[in-house]
């Protein structure tokens, strides 16, 4: 249990209570992903760097201009600590030469000048000065400027750095309006440092401190001015760092630029060295896999001793229950630490009381946790918020898979009470009408209308366009529940608890029977997306039925029809599966859930296809994702992209407000690779199963090193020769046996 569960909530002081009461009157609402459109307009080039809870989001010049309604800035735990961070050369905006944030935690921006007047009154021709901005984030933001004069004459040059901090809560940045805010305090200048401060309604003072290691000529009104006298060919260096001061912020650290950057690089390398090493003979796949692994580490942070993945940058740099569990399930082959941290983190925050505002119920797994000012004064319910219908079943599934892959049945038994509570929620409050299906309906006035992974207001609609009214039973959620109960039954069987194993297995069997009776649409040859509150089918043709295929809740006789429809032109774009059929009346390829492509969604479907023997179809989806990654910057799969057909465009069309990097997308190809190789575990019995490994024609060889299952570490090689895929054991340390299953 978490400390918040172990200890009673501390009663606020009179001033704090008054602040909370004022804040609670504000029209702050839970913002869904679809509402991101209002937050920043179209997709311009962005540079994002992150480490831990600190991230910097800038335009392609590395600038944060400080314009109204901008989403750019330096953020820490849902608060913007810099709303302006801008450099000018001789009073003018620089010109971009190149920019890269390939490493994720650091960025380099190459700039030059426009024609301008220098401080000594001369004309400085354009492209006479080169400025290299090198920056990274760790405990704070570090920046080093190298200014080089390529003019044939000496110049006296003014470099200005402009800083400001609005200390906006991320919900404000995302579009929520507030009637009341805290107070911005007067800036302070002392010892070559500029301090910007804000006293919040939570009575916490947050500060941004810019430390100038090279003293500027002056610091006035948030502007630090450097007057550089550079001979022809001369160079100058300007160094500074930006420290955030607030709840949980790192204390005094700092240090020399190169030493700190080197230490950060070594920490990333050390983390990755403990994961499974994956190498293939396909360079495109290698780059995409490496990027995914890097992005998972980049997006993570340490909370209460667990390194957990946060959802996506910039909108969702926060812990999300559903996303954590999906990352854990996608990366069993790569790195069991993601599954372990998700199970632990979410278990400690499992619901214990009935709270309508937060939609918390005993046994339920959280949806989203926020740590900014609005959360602190309870103006938003994310402390944490529990409005997720599927996180509980997915957590149970991950608990079972972790036991299977690690063989740690003692650890599983230690979670027995939490597992019982989660199952109690599924069979109790999660099924309010007792019909055997897990359903949702918004309880909180500021909660989400839709509470599956498709969470926008228009994500669950009937085929005539009318929104489905709750309580809503989603098809994929029933699949998750079925899968979780079936896997838990197997674990309890290993523990010798035959009665519980049989009870769970029988419950899963009943659910599968009911699902296929109530959700199947005979005229469509497909399953309904959901059942609404009147138990009517929501007949929209959706990709989420691929999740049902993955969970094996689909009846055997319907599998061919489901596969055929998923791979049909109205669903498969050539790069992935559309969230909604192109033939649907309200299809829109430039929408969040009504026709776009989500890589993790397609990866689950590819895994499900392979499970059921549809090898060629799974290979087509896999290659589509690899090519989609290659077409995006840094070979990075974004959260989602537009659902245009491949024949119509020669590359995936980026979606303007998608998170990139995104944790679920970063993990997607590891699940696809696991299904290709057919690797499954039974660690308690020291068995690694290799079931029907099939490498597609674009992949000739895969080598896994440092693959850990239970107490065994192994090195395996898979090789395709013609239409056949063979594998060999190159090395094995430990008691594990490798069993080939035809």
C-alpha cells in the first residue's frame, strides 16, 4: 500500500482549506486527448528533451518564444517553469541551420544570424556568425553556447537571452481556464543568478533559478545581455543552467557541463545493458527497436523507488495505469523491469474507498496521476483519478504474466489481497447490473465521458453517429477480463489452488460465451464495438476487435471473418489498422479515434494474428509499422498518425497533436517481434517455449542475448532459410529448458 493509503489524509489549515475551496469553484475539467486540438494548432517542428520529471519543449530553433497560447516551455511535474527561453543575435531572431534531439535527453541546434547592426554601429552581414546551442536535461537544464565569428573583421556582438516563467499548470496549458491563480513574485537578481517565483493556491512557492556561469554584462527584466568582442575567427562560450525549485525537485547539484552530460549518457547505457540485446539483419528494424528502447528509458522517471514509464510527451508526462500495463505486456521479451515497476506502482495506488470525484472504488486500478498545483488543491481529480474501465483487468493480466516470466510465485502470493480486491471490483462495482460484462459510466462531474483507451467524447458512437449512452460495455475490455482470468487460473493451478483456478477458468468460459452471443453482428461478420446502457450493439466497425482477437475471447468459428475484415482495405492502410472502418459514416482519417492509426493498437492485432496462425497477415502489419517508424523523425513511432491509405500518399501523414515520443508506441515493435519468434515462458517450470517461429521475408536473422526467463539467461539465434525459420541456442546459463512447440 502507498503511504497515502497507510496514513490518514492530513487536514488542511484554514488558509489551505480556503484556497482549495476557491480552486474547487474553477471550471477545470479533465481534458481528453481529442481536446488537444485547441492547445497549439497544427503540427510545427518541435524539439523535445527529457530526463526524469523534467522536460524542455521548444520550436525547431530551440526557442520558447513566450507567445500567447503557446505550449512550449520547460516543465516539471505538470508545471511550466519557463514560458520564455529565447536567444537573439544583435537584436534579431537567429536563422536555423540544423537541429537534432536524437539522444532524447540532449539537443544540438546550429544557428546563424540575419543581417544586423552590431554594437559598434557596423553592418554584420548575414551568416557571419555561427551559434551552436548544446543543451541537456538531468537534475536541471544545462546549456552551452559557442559563438564563432566567421566575418573577416572583428565584431562587437550583443547576445541576449530572454527568460520568463508563468508557472502555469499543465491543465491550463492544455486549455482549461481558471478564474483564480496564485501570485507571481518580483524577480530577484543576485550572484549572477536570476530567480523567478510564484506562490500557488496550494501555498507552495515554486521558483526558476537561472545560474549564469559566465557573467552577463547586465540582467534586466528577465533579459541577460552578453556583449562579445570577437576578432575575425574568434570564439566565445556562454554557459548557464536552469534549476527548478518545487515539490519533489532535485536539490543542489549542478556541476561541469561535460561531466554531467557524460554521467547522464553512462546512466542510460547502464540501464539498457541490463535488458535483452536484440540484433537483426534489417537495419530499419534495428533503428526502430533501438529508438523504442531509448524512448522507454527517456520517458521514465523514478517514483517511490520504481522507474516507471510516463505516457507521452508533451501532453501526458505523467503516470497512466493503462499505458503502464500495456508497456509491461509489450516488453516481456525486452525488459521485465517495466512489468515489475508497473505492477508495484499501480498496486500501491489501488483504490480503497468509494470516491465519486476521483471515480475511485475499492480494488480499482488508477487511470492518471498528476502532481501540479491544481491537483494539490483538488481542483482536478487526478490525485490519482480512477476513470479507466480497463486498467484493472490489464493490471491483473500483467500480474499473471510477470509470475509466468519470472517464476516468482512467492511474489505473486504477496499480492494475493490486491489481486482479490481487483477481481472483486471486476465482478462487483465494475459490473453494476450483474450481466457479466464490465461497464463504465462517468460518475465525476469532471471525469471522462469515455473510459476505455479510446477516451474522446466521440470515440464510442452508433453507426448513425449518435453517442452511445452508458453504462457502456466495451468489446476489448471483456477480452482483457477474459484473458486476465484465464492467465490467473493458470498461475493458481501452479500454486496448487485448484478450486480458485477452476472458478476463474469457469468464469472466463461464461464470459466468452456471453461475449460471442451478445457482441457478434451476423450481418457484418464482425463484432460490435460495445453494448450501450440499453444493451444495444454499438455497431461501428472498430480496430479494438483486434484486441479481442489478441485476448482469445473470439470464438473459433468467427476468427476467419474477423481477420478478413481487419486486413480489408477499409481497415488496413498499408502502415497499420485504422481505429474505425473507412466505410463508416463518421470516418475521419484526421481524428484521434475515428480513422487514425495507433501503433500499439496495430501491434496487439499483429500479435493476435500470429497467435491464431495468420502469419502472413501479421508480417504485413509488422512491416507496415517498421516502414512507418522509418518515415518519422529519428525512426520513432509516434502515438498515432493519420489513417490515409498508402496508395494515396507515399508516407504516413503525421497527426498534429500526437505525443512523440510515446511509451505505448515505443514498446509496440517488441511485442511484434516476440510474436514472430514465438517466445513464451513458464518460468516456474524453467521452460521457455518457442512456438512456430516465423521470420517474414524482409527479415533473415534475429539474435537475442541476455534474454532472462526466471533463473535462466540465454542467447538465441533465429534464422530464415527460404520459407523455414530455425533457431539455435548459442549460450544458456541456468536451469531452463527450451521446448519447441509445433
